[in-house]
């Protein structure tokens, strides 16, 4: 029987547009013979809207009020129903029917999409969904928690210090511990938003100021000199697959927002990565797999690492809902491994349903 996928996109994070772009690609790749698709757009202000297909395909971003039909959630019932505001805090339920959802594909990057909040809500609604569960998503989004867990498991991560907004910063000890260059980043963000490289004390102060605009907790990391390698993990905990490796090659500078989305020529995505020895590839894949397990992830994650000249592999970060734009590394790595983009999407939906079945089968009463 045909199932209905709710594709959730947009969101309140600065990665709103990236999400819309990823969602369009996923929408096109979903096998419409197997699945009906209902698109739920989350506006920049956080409102949930049912978007008709033609509107969704045209939209670069969702502003409340100009598109779609507002939705509300009914835990324990169907996912959502449409409503119409009829005054201050007054609503009427619309008759038009939002389909009953079988599985959700949340493709909202960054805070309130990739950080466990949305996952917790979908779990509460009792719906199968693609990607990490609540805990994995939260841990994987927080660079400070990610690094502490990986370090505890003996996986290499760049030395760092965590700073909180209310604390007095001892610049001298940071410089002494890490040395220049350093990378400064918000603890919970993505797409390099708020990330800067600092090579002097002046730049460090500026970088810290910028990162604190995006998060009350930030990281200052030792800058690593290595190749930026990415690999893709796919599967639930019982059965994990790891792809080959790709490389981000920069002409100059680092992989910032601009080189990711605005001037894509600044960064070359090379798949498979060239001139990486078989031993290094195996080490990277093995490290990625272990990191995925240590962080309690499921479904999918792109694993970003640095490969140093001496062969050591440092994990930079997991991306539990990586980009799915047509230039994105995660789907490209699977295509390189022989899996088409539509097959990948189908596999992710199947994994979501399988995990739900596994977890839903658990006993919920004491006897
Ligand atoms: N410790 C580091 N050493 C060298 N380069 C780094 C380091 N941390 C980050 N970078 C560069 O900054 C980019 C963005 O940092 P990252 O931690 O991946 O943030 P985001 O989650 O926003 O992608 C990386 O892709 C890399 O180019
Ligand atoms: Mg990154």
C-alpha cells in the first residue's frame, strides 16, 4: 500500500534556505509510485504550514502569512490538522484534510531541526522519522558534547576550550594552550555560520564576539593542518554501512558559508578523494563508524574528519542531517558507491520505518 511521507523543511535557523534547497531535491527523488508526499514548511518565525506542491517548488524561503495553510499538532492523533486564525488566539479547524502521515523526513538543518528538539516532538507524536533519535541528534549537534564523548572513546579530536557567555575569558591561557591559528565556533550551529579562523589576538577577540552572537556556548579549537575528508554512514545500529571518502579541496581559506553555498568554485568536492592510501581510507571509515556508534546515532550521518600528514585521523564533526542539495557530499558519496539518489531516499525512509517498528515493539506496561 502507498505510504505518505511528510517532508519537513525550512525552520528558524540561519540554514533555512539550505533546508529548502535540500527538501526540493528530496521531494523530486521520492518514488511517487510508492509514496505520496505532503510538504510541511516551517516558517522563519516557527509556524508550521502545509505547502501545496507548486508553491513549495518555487519557494526559496517561507515567511509566515504569505504561503500555505497553518497546521497544528495533535499528539496521539493524526499528525496535524489545518486551521484558520479567526481573531487573537482563536482558531477554527479547516475541513480540508491533511493526509495521515506514515513517516516523516525532517530535513531542517541547525538548531530546532537537527538538535533533538524536533526529533523529540516527532517521537512524542509517535511517528517514524528519518535520522538520529532525540539523544543522538542533541549530542551530535553540540560540538562540545560531541568532542567530549569522542575523546572519552579514544577518538582523536582537535584540542579545544569551551567558553560560556557569562564567564571571564582568559585569553592568555587560551593562546598558551592552543597556539595560532585557532578556529572559533558556536557550539550549536552548522554551515559554518559564526565560524572564524583567528591568527592574532585581535582576530581571536573578534571571532569570539561573533560566535557568541549565535550561541551562549562556543568552542575555540586548535587549527589542524590536514586534509578535509568526509565519509557517509547509513543504517540503524544493527546494520551500518560506510561509504568511500570524499575530499573538500580549498583554493584558499577554510570551508566557510560562502564557499559552501555562494561561490561553490572556492571549494572543490572531490569524490573519491584522490591519493589517499588504502590504509588511510580504511582508518577513516573505521573511525567514522566508531564515532557514529559512540554518539548514539542512527539513520544517517556525514562524518567529517581531518587527515593529517602523519596518517592520524581527527574527527571534526558529525552532520546528522547533512545537506541534500545537488552539490552535497552525502548523496554524492552514495552515488559513487553505486546507490542512486532515489534509492538512498527510499533506504532512509525504510530505515525510519524499521527503527520505529523495533522501538514501538517495546513493552510499555510493567507486566
Ligand atoms: N580545528 C580546525 N582546524 C582546521 N580547520 C577547521 C577546524 N575547525 C573548523 N575548521 C574549518 O571550518 C569549517 C567549519 O567548521 P565546522 O566545525 O565544520 O562547523 P560547521 O558545523 O558550521 O560546519 C570546517 O569545514 C573547516 O574548513
Ligand atoms: Mg562542518
